[in-house]
C-alpha cells in the first residue's frame, strides 16, 4: 500500500450534481494514473437552506463555501477543489482568507486550451447569463489570442438557452439529462458555431453530466469537469502566495501590546488600508506574571504562553511576536513544540546593535529583575560580542518600582515617580560609560522613547527599544524584504545587516 501524498477536498453543495461529477472524474483519473500515488479525496456537502442558484453574489452561498473550506482544512485537507464557476467569481476573497490552496478551475481550462489547441481564436462558452455577465472568462481568455463568445438571449426570452437547459423546470440540475434540455444545449452550440466559435467549453459544471449527449459537433467540445479533475491531480499549477500574517502574543502587558501594534502600523509603508500588514492578536492578560515566576516562585506561565502561541498557529500566523522581554525566558521551552517560528526580540536586538555599532563593547540594560536573573539578554549579547551592564542594586529597585509600583507604568502612569525612577537608573548607566542602553521591558518605551538621551552631566546614550526593533523586523519579514525564518531557523548575517539599516537611524555619537 502506497502512502497518502496529497489530500484533496471537494466542496460539494454549491452545484450538487456538478460537484459530484468532478469528484467522480477525479477518482477515475486517479485510478488510471500509473505513478502509484495514493490520493486522499474528501467530498463534503451540506444543504444550503434556500435556493440561491440564481444569485451568484449571495452572501449565504459565499459563507457556505468558506465554512466548508474551513471544515475540510480541519480534517487535514491540503488542497481545495472548487467545482463551481459561480464560486470562482469570488475566488480571491476565499484565497485571501483561507490558509490552504484552492485550485483555480478557469486557470486550468485556460492552460488546457493553450496547450491542446494552439491555433484556436474564438472560444464559445456554454454558460449561464450571470456567469457571462460577470466577465469571469474574460479575466483569463480575453487577450489578443482569444475572443470569448457567449450564447445569445433569444428575442422574447429572459435567459439564454444554456441557462434554460440547466436551471429550467425540466433542466439538467433537476436530473433531466435528455429531451428538451439537450435540445436547448445543442441549439446553443449551433448558435456559437454559427458565430465563428472554433472551440466550445462547458462553463457550468452541471454540463459535465451531459457533454457526451451533445456530440458530435463540428468543433471540439471541452468538458471543463474532466480538465479540472486532471489539472488538480497533475499539480502543475503554481502555489499561490498567501498574505503574510504576523501573530502577536498580547496581554503581556496590555499597554505594551497596543504600543507594539502601533509600531507595526507606523513602520509599514502604506497609502491605503490594504497596504498594511495582517495581524492576529491573541490578547491574554491572564498569562501568569513572568517576573514573579522567575524570581518569586510564582505560577509558571509556560502552558499559557504555549496555548496562546498555538491559537496563533491555528490562525495561520506565519511568525509569532511576543512584545514582552521577560516572556522570552520561556521561548526556548515552547519553540520546539510549535510549527511557527517565534521571532526572538532579544536576539534580534542584540544582532542589530552589533551590526549598527561595530566597535561597541558594553551595553546597558534596563529590565525587570526577572529578565536580568534569567540571563535572557546576557546570552544573545554575549553571542554578539557585547557585555551586559545592569543598574546598581538601589537603582534596580527603582526600575522595578517604575514598572510594578503603585504609581508605575503597569498601573497606567507615565509621569511623576515612575519617570523619575527610570530616568535615575538610565543616568546611572550612562555615568558608568554606557553609550547604548536597551529598554528591556516593553513598558519602558512608554516612559523613555527610543533615540538619543543626554544625562545631567552631559553624557549621551542611544536608547534602543526592542519592541520598535521587533516591529520593524516583522514588517521586513511580512513585506518580503528579508526572508522569514523557519520554525527552527535564524536570520543570516546579511539579513541582520539589512534589517539593522532599516531599523535604526544614524546615531549622533561615536561608539568607540
């Protein structure tokens, strides 16, 4: 027995008979294959509560198709087969909001005609009035090579003969595959050939059930269902690039999450809403406090962090950002169990500082006691050839008060005592010669923004905001400016250098 290499899901219900015919022809084509590949083909269909066959833009139809695709995805399907020309009217909307591949039926027809019938110019489409009016086929065939022809509506009629043959009271959709429905279809074929059609295509999947009853004809007749089934199985279509999505572990803390999102927006070049980056935020303020866990034996946040990341993974995030410095003490625990990479804010920061300040040696760190104790910054800084410098004990107490105190930034304060405390700690590091200081708690940029800062004694330091750096790196990944990391990969030195140039401006001091 051969292993299952691919898994296809056929969306039934939106054109019940046509979908079943495509499913049957996929099974038939797969059985005839000599490559020995065993396929998993799932057919899923649910009743649509009302008749929407005459309304290609029905919200009910669209949401039905979308929900069915999600159901197929949850069952492990990797590729969706959409055997309905009506559904292809909003194919891009579906693709934009689905994580799995949806194979384009009209694209497959276009490729087939170009390959098998290179001299064809006029293509007659046997389809309904609504599909003809939608311009669906013109998107693919209307170019200097092809002229698209549709069945005409006879005088005194409300619809063309294909529409009548398929959707009429005694039409194909009702199970009538002989008699008047076939006569109407043959008349439609004759009309298209009289207007110069060199080739006829079935433009409704229901016609795949009766195509053999329409032949012989003076021109080739292409069964779209058969072509689509073979196109799906051959897998020669190009995979579509899905819109990149950044997943954000939110709530650690809530204000820092909002700040990070603002930085994503601010650092994205855009002239309209649609130019901005797709974000998926799982705001979970109930994740146990990271610092308390590390220094005071508090509740372990590992499971909560992992569960939040898994929700982002389930939401098709391409990367995960955690705008919380201390939470990175737990990243190495959970990353091996995730299929989506966490962009390590601390590593990115260390890499950027090394690339931006080639001669830099010592780096100041303003962070929670838990962050310092966990050595989560010390390790990437050391790897980058940098030495971590932290505030003296008395000033570190003031840092903690500025963050966690009753009038600290986590309590919603951004002026007064918290500002005085953090400024004193910052000045203390500057007096010790630190020319670069990392704002190593995501709330601290709410007090001291990234950029140049001068002490009372005239010393100058560059304050580095890891959330700003992380936001810019995520933007670069999402825009394809640098390649996003794999689940266990890391950026290359060239990636880091390019990201560094984007993520900082020229500093106003020498890093000697």
